[in-house]
């Protein structure tokens, strides 16, 4: 059974930083594409960043390029999202996602097989 558990959310002032972590219980984590999505209240879930199984390739939403960094530790089965220069409009629940289908990195929610419960991020102005 796959479980994804996020941590690291909280409240920060605009311009501040937060570091989100996701610990995954996946049989073959080293072969799994991992990603982060966010969902603001009343809105659809949207792509933030993804990372290839080996960690050498990353994909970002245009809105976060240069400010957010996704990384992974395959020895610890963790994926991390470092978020800098946060904006109030980035207040949302952030979700960790796993694609175990050996496909390509994707921005689509439909391509991911497993999801965490989410961690809340609040950015105050």
C-alpha cells in the first residue's frame, strides 16, 4: 500500500520561505516520478513541480521558476519542495503526488496515481 505523508506547512509572511517534505512508502521509490501540486480554496488542483526518478530532471510551473526547488533523497524515500519569495496568492493546500507507471513527468493531475493528505501553507500580506 502506498502512503505519502507531507509535512512542513505553516504560516509565513509574503517574501518568506517554507520547506515542504513528503515521505513516501512506495515499493520502488527510485523508479517513481514525484511531484507537488497546490489547491487554493474553491479552485482546482494545480501543478507546481515534478522530479524524475533519479532526480536529474525537474519540471516547474512557470509561476514558480527561480523561486521553488524540488529535490529528492532516494535513500530516505523523501521529496522536498523549497519555496522562496512566497506570495499571498500561493496560500493553498500543497499535495505530494507519485506516478508509479514508469511514464514521463507531467503537469496533469490525471497522470499521478497516489496523493498525500496535503499540508496547508498560508502566506500573509
